[in-house]
């Protein structure tokens, strides 16, 4: 991750279909890559051997990790409160180690949202796409940021950012109030708009505006709810076999044995099968017709076979 991001060889490109404008950005200007690079540097800095190798360099891994996280938090401050929320971190209580109530107002999501209220369509699309990428990143990787040492490191970097911002506010207050005037509540109104950090998303992120978050999930739903074997109330009716059911289950249309013997009880079976074969485009020697009156779970598993068709159900169009 570190070498890939810092090599600056891969860029994200996007062509706006409305304005035909071309946008691009390096990987470090994407929230997921920026924070992943910072965390990778931090974990690498905890490796004694790697730290000794970097000791003689111009900057240590620990210093590089801190700079990378501060850069990520500066560009995408909206990520910090979302990570804390997803990890169920208590941000109301105050302590000497981590005083989140004094830090989070500078990373307020509400303040970030107000920035784009008066901007054009492109800015709003960029903001929405950036929020979408952040949402996917936080949902997918929030757990790796839940460790106590990682939280402490993230807090220390955020605290340095806040102290620097407070210094900027004091300078702005001194400028507004004049050299001979005392500080009052009036200058605070002027500095209110510079207190919170604001996210800076690249317009190239608009290419990810339509991404489906489910494509980045670890869990995939491949079975319908009635096929869950843990719920006996749902499985029992599906496995129940009714001896008085219609009892027509044809296996192997080409193999006309006992299954075709049962099919002769219904004189319209052959005509119906020929009609279905013409609909689904199958020959006489391929395909398998499934009885819809079979147990539900049995029918579902049999229907997973590519050559099987449920009697009376039109196959999907390719």
C-alpha cells in the first residue's frame, strides 16, 4: 500500500458526461487509500527492525505515519467521527488521555455539510460521491481502527491539528480586534467559519458515485430465507413430503423410464413438455423438468443445476 500510493503511478480518472471535463487525482486523494497508507506506516513503525532501518534516514516511520494521518484527516475530517461511531467509542466522557469532546467539534460533520450548500451541481455531486466512498470505507475497515493504541495515535494527531487551528483562530481574533482592543465574543463570530475542518474531495471521485456498497461486503447472501437450516419453523414445512401430492418429477428427459411412466398418467404431459422445450430453446435430449410440488428445499437445490427447469415457470431471458 505504501509504495503503491507514494509511487504516484496510478491515477483516478473521470470524464464528466455533462460538461466533458476530464478530472483526475492520485491515490492519496482518495479517503480509503489515504487512511490505509497512514495506518500501514503506523503499523510498520511498530516493527523494531523496520524502525532501526529508518533511524538513519531523514524521517522516521513514526514521523511519516503521523504526517500521513494528519494529511488524511485534513483532507477528509468527516472520516474521524464516522470511525468513532462505527466502533462504538464513547465520545462523551472526558479523560486526560483522550478528550474527544474537545476535539470532535473541529471535525463536525454538520459543519462540513454546510460548506457545499451554495456550490454548484459539480460540487454537490463531488461531495455526494466523496461521502459515498467514505461510507464504504468506514463500513468495510472500521474494525482495524478500533485498537486502543490506534485510537490513541489518531487522537494525538487530531489534537495537534486542533491546537494548530486554535492558534490560527487566535491570530484571526487578534487581527480583527486590533492591537489595542481586548478580545471579546464578537471576533468569535468571525472565526466560527474557520473553526471546523472541511473535506476536500476531488471531482474524480464522481466515478464512484454509483458504486454498490454490497460489492465490498465480506458476507454474501446466496440462499433465500426459507433455505436457512437454523430456523426449524421454516425448514420443517419445506422438508415435509406430502404422499398425496401430484407426484410428477421427471429426471432426464432423454431417459424415458419409470419417470415417463408416471408422466403417461397425464395425456397432456408430452404436449406441455414440447411447448416448454420450444420456449426455452432446448432439444429433446437435454434439460430436466422439476416438479413444482416437490418439497421446497429439495426443489430449490435441484433448480440450481443449469439444465433444470421448474415445470410451469418460464426461464429467464439470457
